């Protein structure tokens, strides 16, 4: 026999170590009578086959392993879990760790036999390279620049190994400029097998779901023979999610993996924990290949996690050169989901991606005229179960109709301000006769006007149209699904620019409500355009419920943080429903003080007009004050429900748009 089983000092686990009298020639394996006691020997291998394998190892496999080990291989989830498990590491995990070492060395040689055990290669590796264990444990990642400069290594002259290298080689991230031009996300309740070399497979869920008896039966048809039942269960048991982050492990290198979400949640967080999804999927979605995500979760968490997966995908907008024509396809498999749910989630994904793309677009590309073209495209798209129409009020016409807020904010721009009104009328008018109106702030770019922003505050102000983008995305998604609601979307589009026509501090303007406003801060422009938009929604469109959504104040992030938008509402029951919708979709809300009688008179008092547009007291609930300014311009006879959402912080993450608000609005009104 090769040798006894001894504890390895680097790992504290039992591994095969050579003895002096092995009874073997160089490169050959003993086939003595004690072989049946070898825990890693292939049970039914023939003598002739083993001798042939040993010769191949000596001439082909071992030199490659030696070459690879001298280059300090990087760590991996499999090895990290193996080392973390220590003496109690499952046998299957032990074997997979060695298999991965061989895979990273670009050697594929009888990794598994019928019973899932590693073959003679494992024995030979331990016999010839016992230091590999310690070396792998302490290895560090090579610098990316070195690997990029070196480029892919030439293929082996050995035809067998050459084919295996092509089959199991890593999918390397493209280093060419151009970024990702497209990511198509779609949802399905069932999928057929596609080879893992073509489409990676990744299972995502909670540990309790991933470790159930039937979990592997769901992913097995997608992973094929590359992942065994024993390997799946051994590795999922090693997952250790924390309260702050999930955990993941590779099942077959870059071809397949599994990740679990955090299993704890505080009362103000989304129970689905979509906040952990992006970090878990980042490595998989960075590959230039198609991917299937198997979502194993309770029914009530599907929308939140589906939205999180869409947001984790590479953004659609880029101006990098050269352009990359690759269009990544991300398919999300939700076992048991019917066609109706998948169609709704497809529409939701479209709406989220549309909103995020618009937020990412710079103002020299997405000015008000270009934005109107996007709106027209949505209006022209086929609508399910109803009819869509579009009305645009633009430029001087705004002034003629009395919309002094929107006109004065945008009149200094090269591209004139506009009010776009999208209408969806279902085939059968709603029995209750209600009309829902969403009003979005669409400040294409906010310089601050003459109250100009500083050089650190102005960058990223292209995102100041995020409220209107979320509303447009939600409206587009809704028309693809269909609803019984009479729905309107009002987009207040303008650019807060500076020239000789710009609105000035001390100007007094007249809003659509008929109220006069003394401008004491041209950088408080969002409330002016929304004051006109909300009044129009109530007085002209006959709204029974108004939801305005805007990146309105910097005070929002101070009041409710980066992940929760602020909500201000004139009806407590509606406020609770909005908060619940946010928790169920991941677009979370938190209430701010609703108390107009304490804020309006003190905060916006003017000696020469009905009100000012900016509160003098900068320490007095500014997010609430800004919302109450909008409410004060609703018609006096308005008896409907009004919801104000300030989402200045969650509109973006890492300088990229999130498409925030799309699932929230759709859930608030029962569309998804």
C-alpha cells in the first residue's frame, strides 16, 4: 500500500501520507490486497486501467500540478469551507477540494467515479505533493494585472488534456473597454437542461430551503452530472450566513454554485433580505456568459428577491468604448411559478431596468426633449387590457396655463420644460370610479440655479429625475401586465439651469394653485414643479389618490437613512399600507412627521407673498416641511388621499441608478 493515514499538521485532518516501502515504482500505484482499506481508492478499478492512469499522471498531470503550485494558487470557497470545517470536514468536501485544485491547474482527469469519490489522482497528488495542502492554505491571489498581461496559456499538445482544458477552462472576465451593453432578465417556472459550460447555474435561497431533501432535485436537472447529490448537501451544510451578509460556495468551479441569504431580520427591514443579494451574485454576474439563478424562497418573498436580482445585474447604460456587443441573458427559475407570475415579473424587470437606465443617463444625452421620446415610446407600446394615451404641455404653454413653478424652474434651459401626462384606461371602467395619479419630479439636471451648488454637491445631480424615472418604469410595467385601475402618470420635466432668464432669489412667482411664492432658494426647485403637478392631478385629472415621488431633499437621508425613503401622508391607514408595501418589495419606507399646522406657518412665512419656497429654520424637520409645501398647493376642496415619497438616497447605489420605486408603486395598488 502507499501508506497509512496520518494527521496532517497544517490541517488537523486525516490524509494519506507516504511510507518508505510503498511497493510502487515511480508513477505507478500499488494494487495490493490492502487496497480495499484505502478510503480514497476507486472501489472497482482494474489493474491495467490504474497503471495506464499512473503513467499519464507522471507524464502529463503531475508536471502541470507542480507548475501550478509554484504560482501560488488563489483561495476558493470550497477550500475556505474545507479549512474552516477542520477535522470534521465531510469526505465529499475533502474530495471536492482536491478536485478544485486540479481544475484550477487546468487538469481534468477522472475526478469522480460512479460513487462520487475521487480516483487515483487524489492518491497520487497526496503521495507526491503533501506540501500542496499547506501551500494552498496560505496562498494569496495573484495580481490581476499580471494575469491580464500574461494572457491565456497555450493549450497542451496532449489531445485528451487539450479537450478537457477547453471544456473546463475558466470563463474570464473581459478586460476590454465597452462595458455591458445589455442584460436581459426573464423569469420561468421550469427550464430544460443547458450545459454548464454554456450557462452557469446558481441556487439562491435561505439555508433552510437549500438544505431540504427536495432542493437538489430542483437544481439537478440544470447542473447535470457535474454536481452530485452528496456534494450539494455536503457544501450547503457548510454555509454560515450572518445577520449582515449571506454566504456562498462553489459547487463546480465557475459553472455552478449555491448561496444562502441571511436568516435574521429586524422589524424595519424587508424580511426577504434583498439587501444581501447583490454581493452574493456579484462574482457570477461579472462573468461574460449567460446564467440561470434558481430562486428557492417562500412565495411572499418572490417579488423582493426578483427585484434584487434584476438590480444586481450589470447596468444597461454605458458610454465606454469600444462597445461590447455581448448581451447577457439572466434567467431566474422560480420552481412552481405559473405563467401569470412570470409575466408580471418580466414586466417588473423591464420597468426597473428602464428607470435605472434613465437615472444613469447624463443630461447632455437625456435632456427634456430626449426624455419625452422615452415617454412617447412607453405610450406607443402595446397595452394589456386597456388603452394608453399621452398629453404633453411644453414650453411657453406651461406659462400660459398658469404653471409658474414648472415654467420658472426650467425656462433658462436650452431644452424647455414639459409636463407629460400618461393615461391608462382599462377596457372596463373601475366600479369605484377612482383615479390614481402618480406625480414624478423630473429635474433632468439640478445646478441649483442661481443658488448654485458647489463642486462637490453638483456631480450626480443627473439623478434628480429619479422620481419621474421610477414612475415611468412602474407605468410601463403596469401596461404590460394590465390592471383594472384608471391610472395616470404625471411627469414634471425641467432642467434647473443658469442664464440671464434664470429664476432669481427674491422673485415672486404664481403657482398653478393660484398661490404666490417668494423664491428665497432656487435650489429648492423640486417642490415648485411638484406643487404644479399635484395640483394638476387633483384639479384637472380628478385624482382620488395622489402619490408624488421625488429626490426632494438631502434631509431625507438624515431622517430615514440610505435604504429607507421617507413617506409623508395625510391618511394614517394609507401610510401603513405604503410602509407594508415597501417591506414586502424591498423598496422600504419610513414615516416622517405629518403635522402641517406646526410647520407651514413657521417654516415658509413670507412678508410679501403667500409663502416662501424654502424653510428659514434649517433644523426643523426639513423633509416634512418640503412635503407639506407640496400639500399646501393641493386644491382646498381635495378630500382624497395624498402620499409624498422622498427617495433622494435610495435612488442610486454606488453611483448607479437602482430603479427604485417601481415595485413599490405596483405593490401599493395591487398590480403585482
